[in-house]
């Protein structure tokens, strides 16, 4: 592994805030491409999805090359909270109603198997990533109904899960009469330490990893990577959201920002566990935001309590009039209510979640392609969805029929979820009105160092940013994906597209797809 001297904005992590995982892991970097490459399998994306797929294919005897735009784990894997759970963020009674009991059972089985698979890999490779088996507790959000907890308990049992209905929610303050569902045999780990072990295994098995390696012009023949031709028989796009697809998949899933805080609590006060509430039933968002909490080892005296939630559509925080700062504050108030032993907040960050319109991820052959595969639609279960995707695609490349591949087929049409599909499509279409709305800054001279905004100049929309050297940078505010107007994210200091979730660093560099290219730079006086 080699450290780079010239780091682009967004190459270490896709935002200004640094997660606990990134802060406690050395930069995981490899060589940049220097020549054309020919291989059996080209994997694009160096997060948990890409590395797990690479590892499993190498174990099966395939020749694999993996390319990562930034560094290993610098995308959304490094900004997760790393719950390993089969307690899905869309209820099992919803899955039962949408897909049928047999499919709900397959969903539970696949996520359970994904946790088992991660544990096997940790054990086989002896990865020091603090993997633990823990219990998880699902309890009602104040806006939800008691009967829904009963429905979820029954649906979880029907799906074959090991659950119990409790008369309280263990270890949460003031919840002696707050019923909950206990999910046994869940898991947790330090995700970037896990990725470090996977990356080392990939290279030990003869795989090749390139970092700071930007892939574009993806076709069934391969891709252009930093201008070099990478030819492959199979191409796996494991980039959180597909960068090989212009429209098809981006009408089936929608990008949300989710917020995380982390602070110390005395070690041993509460056991390592996972907690989730059932989500805000009164939210304006189709994907009803919920809270999720877990512990992680910090030092000899303290554990780190990690709490997330307060989601909104990417680039649309203004729709609710709640700033990112206020969302962190709301999250802290909620967390201290249930965990009053929480000390000062040590970390805060946000991440991007792709919410599929029918709640299940999209893993397998890209619609219309025979040798291009995608892993996306992580919803709130990215660690297990990514692992399931790696298992399905490995089987597909090996010519083995996987029993979960139809359930997660990216080409599926789910008629019972068309109502949510139409709501999200309407929201997406409404964002194009930003072409005629006023800008959020009148004069770029008003921007202070570290600030950005959108400026209207006649019919042009300009994304402006003043860096910490007091130099003004300006770009077209038109997202190169499908022409939406990006919005300034003052928390992560990025320009975010409210239509399909593309994100760009303050220097215009693309850090999240589906956009493939940077914002067009504009010369300003």
C-alpha cells in the first residue's frame, strides 16, 4: 500500500466531516493505473460491496482487478454506522404484503446469511475488526401504532427469524413500559478494519487493486480508467449508485442524507447492542426516517455510542426548513433522552443512503446487460445488502443459480409499490423548478472562506465556492447527469444534486454517482 502525496477533495471521504471509522484507520491506498489492463473480472468500487465480491471471486479462481475512485472505504462504506442486522428498516409485514410470505422469508434468510458470511470471513482471515454477535431491539416511534409492533413480530416469526416480543426496551432510559422486538444473533464490527483485512486478502490471492482510479465509459467490453483501457469479460459496478446507467435504476431508487453523532459513555454501563425505532409515520418523506444506535469499543475506559437518523432527501434539507446543524442537535436531544450517560459529542458526520422504491436492494445483472452487474439500493442495511450482492454476483459469474437472485433482480417491477414510486418520481420532477427559482447568494463577494452557494447570472446557474486561501472557484451548477441544479451542502461542504443524489466536492470533483464527470469549471473575475 502506498500513501498519496496529492489528495483530491473527496478522495479520503465523501464529505467534510470525518467518521470514527476513517479517523481510526490509516488511508488504505494502492498504486494508480499506469497501463492498459486485461482481466476476467473488473470491479469498480472499493467499498464493502466491491471488496467482498473481489475476495469471493478470487477464492473461486477468477482473475480480478478492482478500481476505486478515491481510497479503500472512502465512499459510503466509510460513513456507515455498520449495523449487521436482519431487522430491516422496511418492516417484514410490508415485505409480506408487497412480495408475499415466501419472498419475505427469503429476505430474512439472505440477510441472516450475510451476517454469517461476514463472520466466516473475519474468522477465516483472522481480521481484527471487533466483530461481535449482539442482540437488537426494535421499538415504536411515538407516531407509530402498537398494533404495528405486533404485526412486525408475527411477520418476523413467519419469516423464520429468532425474535421475541418484550414488555420493555432493554437498556434505554425510561422505557420500562416501552415494548420492543428482540432480534437475536445480530452483529457489529469496525467496518474499515474489516475492509483492510479484505483488501490484504484480495492482493494475497493474486488480485490487483488500484486507488485514485476513476472509471468512466463503462461498456460490456470494460471501462476507461484514468485514460487507460481496462478490458474484462465481466464488469461489476459496486459504487453505491450505478455510474454506468443514465436513467433506468435512478427512477427505482432515491438518495437520502442521514446524520450521525458519536460520543463516549463509560465502558460496561450497557452491553453492546443495536437499537432502532420504527420511524416517523408522519414524515413528508416516502422513506420514513428512523433512529438507529449501537456501541463500539473506544478505549480502556469508554465505549463510543453511535446514533443516527434525521434523514431527508439529498439536496432537499430546505424542504423542511431544518439545517444540517439543527439535525445534529435534534439527534443529540433524542439520543440523550434514551442514553443520559452520553458524554460530549466526539464525532459527527453524514452519509448517503439509496432507498429502493420497494424496499429491497438491486443486486445482479444490470437491466439489458449480460455481463455488467450492479450492487445498489442499500436502504438502511448496506453492510448486509452489499454482502448479499457479492454472493449473488459471484454465483452468476460462476454460472450458478442463486436462490436470492430473483428477489433482488435489478430488472424487477413491483406493482404493489407503484404508489411510492409515483410519489418519489413526482418529487424528483419538481426539482427541475430550481432552474427558475432565485439563487441563494446575490454576490459571490459575500461568500466567506469555506462557504459556497448558487448564483443566477441571467439564464446561467453558477455554483460558487470560496476556498480557505480566499480564492473564488466557480462551476456550472448544472449536474452533468441529467441537468438538475445542484444545491450547496454547508455541513459536508459539497454541491448535492436533489434529483438523483450526485454529489460534488467543493472543488467540483464528483464524489457520488450517478454523475460520471466533474462540474464544469467557469472562469470568473
